[in-house]
């Protein structure tokens, strides 16, 4: 496989890894935004324990798939300096930010800052 094809595959792996997590976050956000106290929810949702389990499963899968994509992309950037692009660097930064954001939010919430 050529370095260009490997780079495209690594970028695709990062994007495909983050997509389920983004869809889960959008689903929960839509539920929270559209829910009115005293009325049935407009967005269907499973029970809260099920949503927590689903969120953990989605996050674990996203971190594995996107993490492999980040490592592959980083190794390609080290092996082939001419293949370094701003797009790949920006995508790696976005994926790291999305994967670290829940931990940062949890830390801020534990400090009562959020």
C-alpha cells in the first residue's frame, strides 16, 4: 500500500471512529434540549442505566478505533515527512480533543466548576 493510501486509510479510521460517539452525543443533547418537565419526551430514549451503558460501549469502541487511527497517522507522519498535511494534523487534534473532553468535563464537574 502506498503512503498516500495509508494516510487516507488512517484519516478514514479516525473519522469513522468518532462518528458513533458524535451521534450518541447528538442524541443525548437532543433529548435534553427537547424534554419539557411534565410532558413525555419527544426524542425516544432507553432507560437511564441503559443510556449510560450504551454511552460507555460507544466511547470504548470510539476510543479503540479512533485511537488506532491516531497512532497509525502519527507513525506515517514520522516515517514519511513529505506526507505531513495540515488536514491530518487538524483531524488528529480534533479526535484527541473529542476523546479527552469527557474526562475534562468530569474533572471540572468534580471540582464544582461546571
